[in-house]
C-alpha cells in the first residue's frame, strides 16, 4: 500500500513526470504510485452514472431508429450546441491545422472552374476530416462531449444529442476501419468550425480592405496594388493573404489606422461637427444599448477590474449586435457622399473620408466613440420631425406606442427605410422597455 501524500505535496504546483520518484516518498515511480489518484482528483466531475446511462440509452435508440430524420435532428441540435459553446479543447479540430488545411484546399479547389460548388465543398469536407479526424481526435471529442452532458440546464433533447455525438465518436474505435467521412459527428464538427473560420476570414478581409483604402496607392508596391485591385473585384482573400505575409505593410496599416481613428475621434468631439447618425439610427442605438450602457455607468468607484471588464465586454457585444448590415451600408454611403460634396472644403472632404474608412474598419469602436463623445445630436429633416423628436426625448419612458406617431410621420415624408428602422425600435421595446428617467414627485 502506498504511503499517504503529505499535504505540502498535494499543494505543489509542479507535477512530477511519470517515471520520476513519487513525491510521497514511497520510492516507487510516480506512474505506479499516486498518478492514477491525482488524475482522478483533477478530472472534471462526471454526470451521475444513472443519468448518463439513461441519456446514452436514449441516444442508442436514435442511432438504431430506422427513421433517419431523428438522427438528423439530433445532429442538427448537436451543431447548435457546439456553436453556442464556442471553440473549446476537444470540440474543434486543431485551429492552426484547420486554418492551414482549409486555406490551401480552397486555393486549390478555386482553380478548378469546372467543378460545381456542392462537389467542391464535399471534397473540402472529406479531405479535412481525413486529415484531422484522427483516432486521437475522436477519442478527445468523445470525452469532451461526455463531460458536457453534465452541464446544468440542458434539456433531455440536448443530452440525447450530446449522447449521439459521444457514441458516434467512440463507435469508430470499435469498428476499427471506419472512414472519417463516414462518421457523421466529424461532419458536424467540420460544418461548425468552417462557418466560424469563414466568418473570421471575411471579417479580417473586410477590415484589411477598408484599412488599405486609406493608404496612398502610389506609395504601394506593384504586388500590393495588384492585391488591392483584386479586392476591388471581389477577391478580398488575395489582399488578406498579401497583408498577412508583409509584416512592414501590416505594421504600417495598423499604425495609420490608429492615427486615423484618433483623428476621427477628435473630429467627432468638435462642437462644429454635425452628427454622423441619422435620427432613426440614433434612436435605434439608444434603444439597443440602453441597458448595457446603464449597467456600465452604475458600477461604483472601486469596482473589481474583472467586473468592469465584463460590463465593457457586454456593451461592445451589444454594439456589434446593433450594427446590422443595413445600418452600416446606410451610414458608410452617407459618409462617402459627404466626402464628395462639391460645396465642402478640402478639410471637410478629408474628415468624412477618414470617418468612412475608420467606421468601415472598426464599426463597433467608432460607433461607441460617436455616441459617447459627439457634441451634436441628430437633427430632424423637417420642422415636423424636429417636433416629433423633441416629444420623444421629453418622455420619461419609451414604449412601442410612443414611437408610432414618429414612424407614421416618416412614412408620410417618403422615408420608408427610416420608418422600418423605427419599427425595429418598436419591436425591441416590446421586450426591452427603456426608462429614461423617473417621474419627478
């Protein structure tokens, strides 16, 4: 029998190697003495055996059901859960290996102009799961899914879907020769990770394209100009690849982007700068950001940094959620039009062009800067609209009904897009009423 571990050894942060002497002093190697006990202590708590067994039995029924729609439904739910959980060890292919493999394969597949999109995507999926869906990955995936089964708040449907994924990941080990592309849970992981990769790739591509627009083209190399031209033709991937492979250009873009953002923020704070948002955009942002902004303002002095950081993160997440595509397209088009206004001077042209580039590159940051630092509020486009806006801002609380007269006014003014934005405010206010101030006694 192994001697008991001294308390100081239990508290030690340095883990001995498998073949090192065990810290308990028994003289045995760690792997045959206390290693198993330490692994058990460090393992995450598992779901109660009876509960996990019931969930796995329900999952086995799904796998054995001749009605494959039940299996499809379980895999769709598993994909939703994986998306909600986000990238985590065991639940995704190795991020670097996935990015490199997918990037190289997409470049190769894009050269075959005769291949249709569906077969190209299937070829990409099969190649990826063959390369990355190794037995070791399947083992890690099964263990990670099994540990997720004990997550509080899961429904029976959720646990059944997780059980299906667990069984599919572990079944391949028993079958031995199962091809990765024939293991449906690997398809699910690929689909989720590919969507995440595509979204990030698109976001980075658009950001780099926007930032490069602010550089003087004559100062770029021929290769950079060619990449920029390809981006204007729709191939932003070429631009992203070039920027990432040119450290000097990447550093220059980052430096100039930082300087431009600072100029725009200073311009927004100037008392002579008009509001960059339209009235309906300003109202929408106020509705959508009211709760997280008030939560941040309410934090007392001396609040823990982690709590304040969480509040800021929640606000930035809300800003990103509020900036839908229609909002950004309208805002950027308006800024670009003002940058070309023949009646404006050169300084105004430059300011609006800088603003357009900065808002396109970092929409969330610049939107928050405009909301918090701008000196002027959006003005109505007619005397009637000015009165309607003043009436709204005089209220102590905003409700869907309170916005209806303004929406009808916008329609009568021939502004259907603005009216649709106010309708979004009304939908939001049904679930999130805004209290601007309390009634004075």
